[in-house]
C-alpha cells in the first residue's frame, strides 16, 4: 500500500478551509491534515513541521501565499487555491503542482490535483530505487544500479566495478550490501557482491561475470542458486 501524504491547509477563509479539509479527509489519501489560518503563522510552523503537500491560498493579509512560497527553503508540493483565476499563471511560474479555483466543489478535480503529487512522489521514489551516490575523492558520484557489475572488498575500501571503470570508495561491503536492492544483487563471497543479471557462467566453486572469475563461498552458494532461474 502506498504511503499516505501529510498536508497543511493555509487559508484565512474558514469556509474554504473547511471544504478543502473535508475533501482531503474524504479522499483517504492523507496521514495528517493540519490547518493554519495565517500565512505568517505558517512560516515558523512549517520549519518545525515539514509536510508533503501544502494547499495554499494566495490573497491573505500580512503575507500573501506567493510571498510565503518565495520564503520556503525546502519546498513541498504546492496546490494553489484562489478565487481569482489570474493567479494560475503566477502560480505555475513557481512550479506548483496544480491550481484549484475557489469555491472548490468538484471532488474529481480535487483528486486529480492530489494524484499529481502522488505520481511525482512515486516517480522520485523510483529514481531513488535505481541509483546511488558514492563519494569518490571530494565528489559525490551517481551510479545507476544496472551499471554496477560487482563490488569487491579491499581493506577499508570497496571497489565498485561498472561496465567501463572501477570506482574506489571508502566504505565496507556490508554497508554497500545494505544500500543495493536485494532482488538485483547477491553476496557470493565474503569479499564479493555481484549483479545477478551480469553473471554469465557458474560452476561448483566460481562464477564468471564481465570476463572475470569470482569465487563462490560455500556459505553463500545456496542463496545464489535460489536467486537465479535454473532449468
């Protein structure tokens, strides 16, 4: 089951706030729904209480919704709500997720806006599941999991073999194993992790991968054989 969202409704009109809150509760998509009737109050509150999504009114005293949006350092997904359609253009200049015209009555339209947030969240999660940043010298370098052929322990370091180069990283094989997806990688020896899809041959005590022979330890052999398809 997909994780539910946390949201804040920042709106000085109590009727509009109540409507948005009701639609959010009806959807069942939210883990928590917080309501704030002042954008100036919201500034400090958001620092202490980060959320996945903000429903944000534009025309509010003291600080407009767009001014609040400018002030945010870590911006969550934003759905602008306003009775004035002219703000739709302004809103999208700030890369908001959607714009809802008040009074918000259409439940399907509300769900469409929220589902855009869910879709973006899933896409970002998927990217995270397919890549890893490793520290090489003073740089953080992105590695796609599919490009990793094997990982070898080397003292206080690990050697990450990709299709065309080796990256030497200060880490342990255990830490690397915890970061890699288990359905793609398997430990075959105390010093080696391999990408299952890159294996070309296996015999009783070794495997061939990317033209390299890697030993298979008896400790890990049964797990390896369970993880591959054998006819």
